[in-house]
């Protein structure tokens, strides 16, 4: 008899299955807003980190749209198409968070490159302000995940590429878990200096160095997350 090893199911996978079941029961339909992160965590008795991971997987698969400050929405389309994408995730097509980080390396490396070339003085000031907020939070011993997010978004805004910004916005918003995990592992000072190096390269208008430092920073995040 040929048997396969039993794999423990991730909590994020179970959350995705619950969302798929709600769509199958027609309790949710394309275009609807999902319950808030806090509400989902309470209803399913899971951590908010697990909800964030599930959301990032759904966003990367084109199933939900994350609207910062508003909420998470199922992308409009046919129920059949939405369920087909969900079944692909549930029944074996695993979206690896490390692969998502590699996508960030590609997109944000180029974003840093273009920011160095295209940033206005106001953009440079916004990047500096975001860095100073990050620095202050780190020096206070805080887990500066929100400040980290705003720093990366300031660079994306300075790159002046709307498509790049839209893709990365959803990806960054969904990957809150990686920011908390890496910052909580005692590496916050090291990460702060990586951000400082990126900022300085952009301010110096050294596009190639900015791209290299962003790529190296995200490589470090990926290794720490593993």
C-alpha cells in the first residue's frame, strides 16, 4: 500500500478554507469586504498574525484586494473563478512566503533604483522622515513594523511608477508577519542600519547602489524569516 506522509495543516490554510466555505455557502461574494483582521482572529480563535499571513497569500493569488486604512475586499468577478483560485490554494498549490519575499526583491530593488533617479526634494524629505520615525521607534525598543512599512512605501512613491506601487502596496500590507518576525528576533538595530544605507544611496542619487542595498536588505529579511 502506497501512502504519503501526513502534513500538518497551517493555520493560514485553515483560514483560507473557511473563507472558501463561506463563499460556497453564498455568505460572501466577489466584491464583498471581509471581516476585519481582529474580527476574523476572534471568530476563528486564531492569532492576527495567522490572519495576516492568509491575507497575504490571497492577495498574491489575486483573490483579495487590500485597501490600506479601509479593509480587505474579495476582487470582483465570477464566483466560479474565485472558487477555482481558492481550490488551487487549498488543494495543493502552496504560495510560499519566501517566494513572495523574492518578488519584493525584484520590485523594490527597482523601486529604489528609480527613486534615486526620479525623487523630488519632497520625496527625499518623506523618505527621510519615514526613516527618522523608524529610527526613533527602534531606539525606544519598539517593534517598528508600521514604521518599516511607511519607509518602504515612501520609496515606492518616489519611484513614480503607479503599477509598481499598487502591486507592492498589497504585498507589503499583507506581509506584516515577516516584519514582526524579523524585528522581534533582536535584529532591529541591524535592520535600521540597512534602511539608513538605502536612504543615503537614494539621497546621493546613486541608483545602482540603492538597488543593490535594497536587494541585500530584503535578502537579509528573507534569511532571518527562514
